[in-house]
C-alpha cells in the first residue's frame, strides 16, 4: 500500500486539505476538506497562524478521518526566486551537487539564508557531450519556510516536503501539453500563475498580481446577492450565474483578464515557433461561470476549464465537486521539489552517530595527532621569535620615516578641507537635479530601443514621469515596446503601465494600427541602476 500524506494549500480566503497517496502513480485522493483562512494568517506565503487556526486544521483532519502521519505544503510566494538553467548531463544523483556549486551564479544573494530546490524540466540536445539537463531551480528564504515547519509541529505531524505551487500544478497538467503548446492558468484570490507546457515540458512561468478577490468582494457587497455572506457562497453564486451578464462582475474581473492577456502576448511574441493551441484554467477562478468566455474574447484563443487530465482520474475522487481548487494539493504529492530545512545536517549527524557505535577505537590515531601537534608547536614558536625580531626592526625604520614626513601634515589638512567643501557643493547640486535635464538622452534611448515601426504620437514629461502615446502595427509589438521601456535607466520598471490600447483600421488603405498610451514614473536621480552608476562614476 502506498504511503499517504495530508497535502495542504493555504490561500488568503480558504485552506484546502486532502489526504492522498504520496509519490505514487495511482494519485488516489482519500478525503478532502476546506476551511476558512482568517485574515492575517498568510501574507505572500509567509505564515502567522493563530492557535484558533491551528485548532481548525486539527478539527478538519479529525472530522474527515484523515489518518496520515505526514503532512506537506504547497506554497505560492513572490519571495521564491526561480531560474531556468542548463547543466551538464550528469547522473541524476549528482544534479544536487551541480546546482549547489553554481547556485551563487543563479541567485546573487546570501545563500546561507535560503533553501534550494530544483525540478528537471527535460533535456536539450541529442549528441553525446552536448546533451544537457534543463532545470527549474528555486531559492526560498529559510525564514519563509520556517513557518511551515512550525505549523507541522503544531499539528503533531511529520513534515514530508514543501512544494512550489507551480510545480504542483505542472505535475497534474503536464500531459495536457504532450503535443504542441498549451497554457495552464491557475487563478487564486490575489494572484494568478500562467504556465506554458510544450511536449510535456514546462517552458515558461509568470505570475500575475491579480486574482478573483475583487469579483468575490463585489458579490458579497452587492444587495443583488444578499445570501452570499462568505467567500465560498460568492464562488458558488458565480459558478451558477454567468458572470458576463453582470457588468459589475465583468468590471471587477477586467484587471485579471487584462493581466493574463498581457502575459500571453509576451509569451507569443517570444515563442513564435511554438504558438499556443489551447488555454486551460484551474484554481479557485475555474469555478466562475463565464470567465472562460471573457478570457477567450480577450486573447482570441480557445479557453476551457482543466477537467479531465490523463492518468489522474480525479473525477472519480471528486464526484460531487469540481476539483479545481484542489489541483495544487493533489499535484504536490506526486513529485514535490522538496524544500527541506536542515536535512543534510541531520543526515551528517546521523552518520556520525552511527560511526561512534561501530566499535572503532580512535586512540592510536589520537596519540599520533598529539605527537604531530607537539612538533608543529615547537616549529611555530621558533618562527614566531624570528618574526617578532623582524617586526621590531621594521618598527624602528617606520619611526624614522615618520619624523621625515611631518611637514606633509599641513598639506594633507588643506586637501581634506577642500574635499569636504567640494562634496558639500556636489550634494547641493544633486538636490537640484531632475530627470528632465536628461531628456535628450531619454529620447535617444527611446529611438534606440523601440521597434522600428513604432510611431510616437505625443510625448509629455514633468518632474515625476512621462506619458507617451504611440502607434504600432500589432499588439505583440505593444508588448515588446513595454518590455523595452522597463529597461530604461531613468524609469522605475514596476510603474511602466499601459493606460489604453485601441486597434484602428484605415478605411481607405485597410491598414491596421494599434494605438496605445504608456505612463511611467521617473526613478529618483539618486537611485541609479548599477550600469548607469558605474558609467557616471567612471566619468567623474
């Protein structure tokens, strides 16, 4: 019989639990439960559980007769960094050593504060000596993971693994992209994961900072649906009523649909050799009736709910309920990436303990080490005496040299005073600086980086930022233009936003053009990217 595990995904509104086979090919789901997540328990993956919340999980486990002694978590967090990398085609049991050796190149941070994990996405190349593994390497802050270790202890369960939600969904949906390219979109309360799968390999992942939270809140605040007093009530309401006939719900879903569309446009513009054939949605948002219609209309692609997946037979385990909300819980148990804190240290301690019980007598070696230490001590003492005599001689020479250099002191003091005055004037000048002084350089960068057929209709600049109206031929070029603007040294990348996109057709010539407006906030003059700062410091 396969080992069982309780797999948990903690969302902002609800927490999902399911008891499922662990690392088994059967993927059988035995029992499941959903409880409410109180406000403040989770923030971008970081846990702050209350005793009341812990007791709620314990009650759900007991009431649903879950008997597994192990627990695992699947988490979504913007604090988990991920990189797709290529490594030599070594034996799989050596991959961890390769990843660890090169981790500082993947993540330029203090890795002593992070836990690493990786997932094999596939292989690249066929020839011997050229073939490589393609890996998704992840780094999670140890401070983030510690909350899940503590929760496992509170539940009095052994922690089996901690998985990344992107990998959890991939394990379920990977065969949906067995032929061609498909996009799987997991929609949660406050975030959305967009994943591209091609030939059963994960080739692209992006997070969208929008979910169905606003739509849920709209339902709960509206007098039209006075019975919907909880999150699950609101989701049930939207699963029964087509949301496209209610303007207030469509408006609440607009940021989500627009964010997903922009990511899909970006993927399409960078993967013209692998066009998207199908979009599947899952997660909490998959329960909303009409969301597939809105997304299909905005992307011009077929959109469907992820229901039947090869090899999983989840419909049998979820006969009375759609399993979309549990997809990450179930997938996590199949092949977790396995963030496990201090695992190596525990193995080393265990091996040392085993060595001490094997009957080995270390006394002879200890005597040899002691003798070698005594000999080394005598040699080091003799060397120390010689070094002291040499240091005393150098001290005498330096004192004589110091006397001859006393006349330089007034010159040095004058230099220090001049440098202080210069820095004061320089600081005063920088207070008056603003980005409009660099307007010529900005326009040159605009001309250099924008696609060839971009036409700038209007350009407005003030002390805070810029607003630009542009015209291009296709929406994909809009995405390219936005990505290029986010590389500008003078702009804050996160503030580069599109305010409107209008597609127009010239009635006489039949030419199609896409007009869009972009706004961005200037980066502070004192806040300079490393490359620009290095160039300026070199000039100075």
